[in-house]
C-alpha cells in the first residue's frame, strides 16, 4: 500500500465525512478550508435514511441519536387552505429502510464532524487557505493559496462546494443556469410560536410557484424555515446574501393562517436568501489522481433534500474504495464507477423537482402518483454496503 497523503480542498460536510472515513481507514489526510474559522451557517439539515446508514459506517449514530430531531410525519398542504395533500408516515423508517430519518442544526453537525476528525488526526484541518490556483505537477498537483503558501498534493479531493475551483480548473464546468427560484432561510425560537410548530413533523405548504418548509431542530427549541419564490431577476449564487424579511413576507400575502404565522415571525430577524442555479451533471467524477465530491461534483437543487445526504454518501464510499483498493488511483477509479450513475440520476431528478412542485395545481400532488425520494428509491441506497464497482 502506498503512503500518499490525501489532500482535501474544503472542510464542509462532504470533505469532513471523507476525511473521517479516510483517517479511520489509516490514511494520512490534509484538509484545507478557505474560511478563517471553522463553522457552518445557521440552518436546519435533513439527514435521510440513506445518509444515516453512511453515518453508521462513520460511527456517528450515537451523536445523531442524542442531538437530532426525528420527523414522525411529512405533510404537504395547500398554501391557501391548509388542506392536506400528501402525508408520509416516517414512524416506520427503521423498519422500511433500516435507518432513521434525522433533522439537525447544520452548525452542530458540522462541529461534531470537525471534533471527530481532529481526534483521529490532530491538526489535519487548516483554515484560512483559499485556493487561488492549481496546476498539475510531477506526481500530483501544485496548489497555491491566497495566504501565499504553496502545497504539492499527491492525491487531490475537490470538496470545495458549488463554485469549486478544483472542478473549474480540471473538469468540464458549464455555466450554471438560473432556475428563476430564490430560497429564503430563517430560524425562529420555538417559544415564540404556538406549540403546533414544534411537533416532530415536517410541513410543506405550496401554491402558485411558492412553497414554505418547516421543521424543528435542537430538540424542538428552534424552528427551521426555508421558503422558495420565483423571480426573473437574480445574479448571485451565494448562500449568505442578507434578505429583507418584509420583502419575504409580502410574497405570501393571502396564505393560510398556519404558514402565515410562521412567515410573519421572521419580521425583524436575520434572514438570508440565495438564487437556485442548475448545472448539467458531470459524466465523470475523477481524473487519475483527483476526484470531486459533494456540491463540487454534483450541485443539487434542494427539492429532494439530498445535497448533504449525497455528500455523506460520497465520503463513505470514497473511504471504502481506499480500503478496497489500497492504491490511491485505483481507489479513485472505483469511487467514480460506484458513484457516478447514482449522483447523476439524483441531480437530474432534483433539477426537475421545482417544476413538479410549483408548475402544477397543488391538488395534482394529492390526486396523481407522487414522485419523491420514496418512489424513486433514493432512501434504499446504503453507502456502507453498496457493492464497490
């Protein structure tokens, strides 16, 4: 077995899951993160059963059981009338998928990943390293960072998000297309809302090109709110664009009291928004001694909630491929063969999800067969046991 260091660009969820899996498999890793301080945005995160199975491989389920919320039901309702359109019983998730459906504060989950990686290999995560330029060098890559430091990487993993420098430099990278959807995000203390909103369930209201999603996190102490509206005018793809709650509230004039109570609770609070951009799926995730994972490999629109879950899958499968192959380049080839069809399918279906939710009359969701994560078999995938190609 070679002793090449695996260099990971990006300390987000996917990069850290890969790092944790690799160090537990005996690999030396170095993780370079552009942010000066490790942290994540204040937002809720859904970890569906397929990803939970991956977290089992990483021995993370003790933490998830202790710190996460579990939705017992998922409801989709008419935004104007509050009529129930679709109800999915999640109480039998373990019996159905052999895994639990979790919801958690993104920053809490990220901090725990950081802690566990550092316990396994202290000092391997380096902050304040924004990748400025990369080039192929004998046996690997030359990496130049904004802080003036340079690094030679034997094996390179691009986990650097939507606007990946690694993908842009080494892979085909088409221009992202604005979908005409904008997402809005806020967190509201549960004690400032009626108790109904803290029940262990996910709620979606939708009507006329808009929807609103909510569920509790931090043991029902916070209510996570994500909403989507349409616009023809948008230029930014970033996650941290400050938003005006009054503009957000105005989008949902005339909606039923249940979603309106939640929506109006954003007044005077910190709120962010971002534009949703679609990309064409890549046909290959690797090239000799470099691989992409997470949003750098398959940036997904949020309609199936599989962005973070797919990143967890990537990290687990990548670690298993290194265990299987021994040789790093062979491991990356196995990773591509094992993952590429799966992530291309989910990315394509996610790109179509907005039309399914918003272009149709809401009652069609009640009256026609539902096309979702369950019907597409997304939750049945087990990254800890899937056959390595």
